[in-house]
């Protein structure tokens, strides 16, 4: 069974940095659409960063652009989210998710917001807390 496991969350002060990792097992991340998503307390889940096989472009929601960097290591079946200049509003549980079937996952940015669909394999998340 395909499985994703996130790690790297923690407590950090504003302006600090964290690197999240997402390890895959049971399937390969090579050429698969995958992304990072987050859910803040009391809010709906939102897209943070995503890359799809359709266009090969890494998309970011505007609120993290220039601060977060998505990368992948296909050899290790791991993707990363490097987060810098963290802000209190970045506090959330961060999830990685991938398409189960090649081509099903989509991501697009409209009006600065990352929209996604077709990501069927989800991890359990890792918590990031940014506090003064």
C-alpha cells in the first residue's frame, strides 16, 4: 500500500527555519504529482506547494512564495519543504499528498491561491508552531 510519512515539524520563533520531509513507501514518487498542504487551527486545509507531472512546474501559494522551497529526491522517494522566515500565520499541521494514479493529480494557482485535486494518498501530518 502506498504510504507517506511526514517529519521535521516543531516549535520555532518568527524568522526561523524548518525543513519538512515526506518519505514514501509502497510506491515511487518519480514523475508523480505531489505537494505540501497545511491546515491551521480552525481553518480549512490549503495548498502550500505542489508539482504536477502535467507541466512539471512547482507552484506556490502567494503567502509562502520566496520563503518556502519544494524539492524532491526521487532516488530516496522523499520530498522536502524548506521553510524560511517563518511567521506565526504559518502555524499549522503540514501534510504531503500524492496522486495514486499517474495523471490524476492537478495543481494550479489562481489569484495567488493554490488549488489542487486528485491527491489521494495523504500522510498523517507534522505540526509546525511559530510563536514569539
